[in-house]
C-alpha cells in the first residue's frame, strides 16, 4: 500500500432549515462537505502476518479494510493485493435476509469467486462449524445477531482465503464460539495466510496478532508490534491529543 488516501463527499449543513433548503433548491445548489477518511497511508503486510488495526471510532479503520477488500476505490495512492480475500466487515454483509442459512452459504461462496461445486464440498463443514442447528434451513431474518455472526464467520474462514479481513465480526459471538473462532484463525495464520483484525478489544489484538497499526483521524500514527502500538494508543487516549507527541513514544 502506497500513499493511500480516501475522501468522502457528502451533503452537509450545520443548521438545516426549510428556508435554506428552498433557497438552495431554487439556485440548484447543494452544501457539500469533504471528509478525509484516510490520509497518505503507506505500509506492507507480508505473507504470514496477522495485522491488528486499532484506533478510536471514526479513525478510518473500517474504511481501510474496505479499501483493501476492493469495496472502496482510493481517491489517490495505490493498493496491491496478492491472493483471494475473504472479508467479514459486518454482520451478514452480502447475505439475503429472505434466504435460509444454507442458501446464504452458497451465496457467500459464489460472491467470493468459488464455483457451486466448491461451495457444495464445504457446505456441511460450514454448517457444523456455525453450529446453529435447525436454523440453517430457516430464513436469515429469523436469526439473532450472534447466529448471523457465526454463519458469516463460518462461511468466511472455510473458503480457503489467502487474506482474511475481520472488522469487529466476533463482537456478538458467545464465549464458546469465540474460542472456536480464535482456533480457526490461528490455523489460517499457520497456513501462511494474512489476516487483518479491526477491533476495540485490545486483548484480542494482543493475543491474535503479530503486527499492528494505530490510525488516528485517517493518519497512520504507528506501525509496530501489538504491545508497542497498544501502549502508545492507550497513553494517547489517557492524556488527550493536545498533550501527546510522537516523541513521547
């Protein structure tokens, strides 16, 4: 990744009123605000890396993983990805709430570039891993958020991804499932694949990752080992932005 920047353009008005809206409509004007979600990020993720991504809400973490997954196009800069990506960027993304869990397994596999035959080979293994019983044959709309998490994770990790991207996807899983998920991710790491883990759980970052980046307001503050990044980030969070300098690290 070289000099990656992403800027959103959105309509914005500090104090919206009917009069101002009518005036803009008559003039053909729209209030537009640019938001720099990512600013000039550069770093590499070698094969075998489990990269933790930390930072406060609005730092640009989710924008980053969506850009790497190919969902968002860079405003400037370059992203080079080598391998098949499996992304768990939110609960049930890419699923159809009207379809059953089993049908969504097929849908998720096809969306990740696999053939129906390849998906069929993994279907029972996915169902066993998700462990949601008879709900596999019920519409997704009947699922709890935790069940949707289990199914989404099961699909993602059983599609032989070279790069696994997870954005808080395990937050709704129960304790037993989190243990199972952690073991599965460890298997993927040991098979020389890469993983991106976005999480506010610093303990998860410390335990599951061997590399880490800290992002603040779209900028890369630090790229180091997980403990060093966590220490710097927590110190920053305690003293506040104005009292913090990189010289303190």
